[in-house]
C-alpha cells in the first residue's frame, strides 16, 4: 500500500529538514508520539530510535516501535519496524519553491496485513496532517 501527499510550508528547506530529521524535535510536534529515545549503538549516519506512541487518545495504551533514518540530500526516509506484522516507510522530499516556501512531498509505504495497513495508513496520514499544521503554525509565529 502506497500513498503520496504534498504540503506547502512557509519556511526554507533547511528549517524544515532540521525538524523532520531530528526525531526528538519531530516527536514534540507529532500528535501521537509521547517519547523518542535514540538507540545508543545505532549508526551515526543512519540513526535509530525507539518511539513510544499513544495511537488513540481515547485508549490509554501506548505502543512501542523503532525508526531508522536514512538521508539522500533533500530526501530522507524513516523505516518503521516493530509494529506487529507490518513495516512502514515514510519518505520526505523537500523542494524549495521560494525563499520562504517549501513543498514537502510525503510518501508512505506499508507492507503487512490488509486490514492493519488500512488502519495504520489512516492513523499515519491524520497524524501527518496535524504535524504539518503544527509546523506551519510554528514557522508563521517566528515571522
């Protein structure tokens, strides 16, 4: 299952990259993430993190999974593992379209059980929409 979505943010690509590649900072803006810990033995070029998330506010249960970050210039990707019977990849591609405007292309790929993929995709896209809105508001408040 694959999904692509585009967002426009009022910031240059470096400002956006700093947030999206700093998972502890990313986690503070993400509506579902409760804690992010870097895994100490992880590769410094492709750092890995343990993430604690509360997937639904109305269920007081947290889940744990892992994310590994990979870079390719203005493209970077998180491989998400540890979700039972599924693996997901989130890829971001940044395209600066003005001095204070960047297009963020969000690409989501999930492999695993069909019903689980649909639920996970819905949850991840809703959270991504909220994250991008939080980033937009944060960038506008800096001006």
